[in-house]
């Protein structure tokens, strides 16, 4: 392959681009740009937006990463709160069972009506 002439290398590369669908995508974007009633201020950005349809831009990625970080913090905080509340509930359950064994109700009064 290293012995290919420059013309045949170009032809091979062109076939590769056609097979991969790159040529069709570029033509679609160029035609779209040509048919735009008002030319965009930034043609490169226009190309990137059209070619990268479905691929988030850098600003979108950063916003999503920030949102993920915020949500991870909230999950952590909620897990901590859940642990605290479970421990608190367990302590109430243990206190209640100890009171029952001693014959006292939740109000601390001895219950002799069994």
C-alpha cells in the first residue's frame, strides 16, 4: 500500500469516505446551507451542529456534568438522612420494646390491665 501513487491514494480515500457515508453527510449539510434564506454568522458552527446531530456540544456536556454532580450530592445527602432516620426509628422501636417488657406504655405509666 505504501507504493500506491498519490492519485490512487486519493481515489482509495474518496471511496472510503463514500462508503462511510461522509460524502453524503457533507453534501446534505452544504445543500442545507445553500438553501438557508439567511446565512448563519458562523458557518463552521452550522456545520458542526448539522453533522453532529445527536452529539451534545461542549456547553451541553458541561451542563450535564454539573447536573450529574448536583444530583450525586443530593443522593448522598438523602442517603445520609435516610440512615439517620432509620437509626432514630430503631431507637424508638428499641425504647418501645423495653417499655413493654417493663410493663410501661409509651407514656411511661405502668400498665397492669393484661
